[in-house]
C-alpha cells in the first residue's frame, strides 16, 4: 500500500512538471500589435524584469512598432505587414512603444519592475 502511494505521488509530481514549465514560459511572453487602423497596443501594462519573447503583429504597411527602454531599441519595418518575434531582456524601468510615422497619436508605455 505504501509503495503504491509513493508511486502515485511521484507520477503526480512528474505530470505537473510540464504544466509548471508551460506556466513559467507563458509569463515570459508579450504581444504587441500595430494597425490595421491607427492603434498600437501591448498585451501587458506591467511585468517583472527578465528574458521575454515578444511577438509583434504588424498589420499595416503605413505603421511600424518601435520599442525602446533600458537596453532595448527594436522596431519593425513600416512597409512590411508581418509578424516579428523578438527575444529581449527587460530591465526595471519604463518602456515606450510608438509608431514612428504617427507617434503623436500611436504610442504607449509599460513598466518593468
């Protein structure tokens, strides 16, 4: 009986590992979008510092998505309509994202703690 309980406990622990890893990975992702209209967004307003995968959906050939902040200065092409994937290390501070051609109306920020 005792060995059966130990076996079940071990099996439950092993089964939980992929779930924990997936949860950790999902916390380290961000999604940004520009267009197709005059909108620009980031999926979160505040995140903890660390390594992130940022997916940018650039949906317009008249916009770009330009991200700047401590140690980061990345942007998409104005002419391209495509999805970009960036690997970045976010440090504490404020990050700004803008569409360079329309920066007065298309801009936003998020905080990294």
